[in-house]
């Protein structure tokens, strides 16, 4: 395995193969198999551009050859920051076929996150789109290259300016040595627990298993028309089941540039979408707008919702308002996926986050001393399984905390289980704010804010919010002068912080409530500020 990754022990490797989870097929084959089986079937739709399976497959091969000509080699990492554009997939399959490892940054990430990702991964190249939703990624690329010397090349989808146009990196397809399916295929980002995002190494075998079995749990078949409304760089729309799930069954993937009802309702009607996936705040927005919309949404069969806890009352409005079924998804880029079974009774679908994908997902629910809690009681979810990582990339020290000695991943989520096995997410132990599905690592923001000349001390806490579930509040002890949210956020933006991580609120205090040990009592602080 790639240096800096933790492999599964031999007995687990044997078991996962024997049980059919790991099929020894590299991810690049996913597309190839469908291209051979149904070459003329529509694979991908991006605006007015459409690709059949054979066309997308050929495009990936041509790009693979072209990128090899530009010096990319198996085992190298490439930082990919693309929105929902077709090139995301031709590029990803090209890299997968070369054994080059994409590191999937989100379109919202900025210099602060990207410098860290480039340095941590030692990426040799960076791939961007020229502009998306009014933001120009080329100046960002220039700034990034100055700070991340490993980056030797920048490829641009669209107008390349001083960089290289991705469209020019094509060559006649040629046979390439297939990567080992046990190798790392992609590096995903963790929502973060401590400090900056960590990198999640997913192998060809385990990520293919993730997508294939998720597609089965969600009832995908070749007639499925899936709308990617969330950014496809994220594990949920990428492989849970998402795009890879679509390709694994020879179905059709339709890309939305952004998830607003204005954009997506038209696509659902025009493209006869059958399945899509959302985070809870978007569900609320869709429910609001559906009441006013003339668009025909009747093709929609299933809406998957995950990323943050969905309120049961909202869950119950989905069927009557959107005319489709609800499937709750509790997932993590580190691996474990839970889905509510499609044929479960309504109460189960509204009130639980479903069942683990496989019988070999070993789940332990433990107290603060790692002792299993009584059946049905709340505790932290630990997990080990055929598509759950054993360690973050290049993170030996953090891995000691994030994994148990016997290889269980500590999710940081507080859950309980029903007698039938359904998981219910009740809270968390990790220091992350879940802003409607977007994760804000508390320590990362606090460390940045401590660098501000007017801030003496800071604690970032979550406040309850009707729309987002949680939003962030920076509680600060200030040096004399007035500190304001607007100026603090402008300052954070200048440091290249992604917009979703900017505090929603700022509260200047004289002192923090402390625990008996003298640490900031975050719970008391949040309650105090919430009440103001
Ligand atoms: P990430 O680390 O970005 O992959 O985010 C994964 C985390 O999102 C999980 O560990 C949970 O804390 C949270 N999460 C995902 N889906 C749900 C859900 N359906 N309900 C509650 N929390 C969720
Ligand atoms: O929040 C997540 O990371 C998430 C949610 C739903 C996820 O990774 C997934 C499904 O695969």
C-alpha cells in the first residue's frame, strides 16, 4: 500500500475477499465494463453536453494517455478542485486508470485549506475550472503554487491563461498497466475533528464495494437517472451511492451546477430524474419552493438525505410535498454507510438513520472508557469493516487517537441502536460543528482567530438553528477595542478560509465559564450565548 497508509491485517483481507466485498477490480474498470456492456447508453449529462458510456470511456483513456505524456505517474497525488462538471469524471477515471491518486478538495475550499492539502499530500499537480459561480480559480492557483512547491503543473477546465488547458492533454489511447485493486485509489477529506482536514485513503477494492453495495441498498438499476446536486467531490454524491453507484449499474448521471430549487427542479423535470441526494437545510428549501413551483417533479422516486440529523417532522413532509420516498443516509468519508431500507415502515424511515450496509460492518457502541454500553443505550460509535479505513494518510500521531488498537475507527458520533439494528444519531463527542451537513473543525477556526490582533482568547461553539441545525458562534475575549463579525470575517476571508467556515455570529465576553479543571466549559458557554 501507498506509504503513509494503514493496511488491513491479512485475516481481514482474506475474509473481505472471501465474502465478495473486495472483487479485485480497479475502479477504472467500473466505467470500462459498462462501456463494453452498454456502449450507447447515456452515462453523463452536463447542461447541453451528453456522453454515452463508450464516449466517456474513450475520453478517460485519451486523457490518461495525455496526462501520462505530461509526466504523471502511478502513486503520485493530484489535487482536484472541480465543481459538478463532466470533466470531473473523465479526469477522475483517467487518474484512476493511471494509478494516480486524486485528492478531492471541495469547490468551496480556499487557500487556507488548499495549502494544507497540497502540502500534506505532496500533490504534483492541481486541477481547477476557470470560473464557477462567479469565482475565478486561476488567481487562487497562482497563490497556491507559491506556497506549495510540490505542485509542478496546473490544469484548467476552460480558459487556461498561463496554465495548461486540460482539454489539450489528450493523446491516442494506449494500453496502461492496471493498478493493483488493493492500492489507494482516491484521497477523500475528513470533515475534521482536530485542526485541519485529514486525508482518507480509499482503495480501489473498498471504494468499489462502497459504491456497488450502496447502489444495491438504494435500488439503483440501469433505469436510474441520478441528479448530483451536492458537490460530487464529496463522498455522499460521489460514491454513497452517487456517481460511482450510477456507473456501477450502467445508469445515467445528471450534474447540477448548484443545488438550488431554481436549478434542480428544471433538471428533474427535463431529465426525468429518479433519485437525488441532499443535506437537511436543502430539504427545507426544496419543500418551501415545491409549493410554489410549476415544475413536474413526478419522475422523482427517492430522495436521500444525510450529512446531518434530519428532523422527523421535516422527514414526514417529504412524501406529501415532493411526491417521492425518503431514504435517510448516515455516512462518513472514513467508510461506514447506513441507509434506511426502502421497504421499512414510515416511522423507521422518519426516525432512524438506518442499517449498516453490510453484515461485516462491526459496530461497537461504547462509553468514555471504551466499554460497550447496554443494548439500546447511547454511546460513541466505533466501526470496523470492509470499506472503513484503518488509518488516515500520513497521520501516525492522530491515528493513535482516531482508531482503537484493534482497528476500530472512532466516529466521534453518539448513537443508539434499536433492537433490529437501526442506528439513531443522538449527538457527538468530536469537536466539530455540523452546519447543516457542512463540517466545521472547531480547533482549525480557533487557531486562526487566535492570530487576530484584537482577540485574546476564543471558543467557537455551536448554536441551535432552525434551518441549519447548528450554526457557529465565535465567543471571544477581546483586547480593549470593539471587535465585529464583519471585520473578523473579512480578515478570515483574506486568510483564505472557505466561506462556510466563517462564524455566523460573534459574541464578545468578559470571561469564559470554566470547568472545575479550569478548561473552557463549552457546553455552559453555548447555553449562555444561546440565551442572549
Ligand atoms: P465527514 O467526516 O465529513 O465525512 O462527515 C461525517 C459525519 O457527518 C458523521 O460522522 C456524522 O457526524 C455526520 N452525519 C452524516 N450523516 C448524518 C446523519 N444522517 N445524521 C446525523 N449526522 C450525520
Ligand atoms: O456527512 C457525510 O460525510 C456523509 C453523509 C452521507 C457521507 O460521507 C456519506 C453519506 O457518504
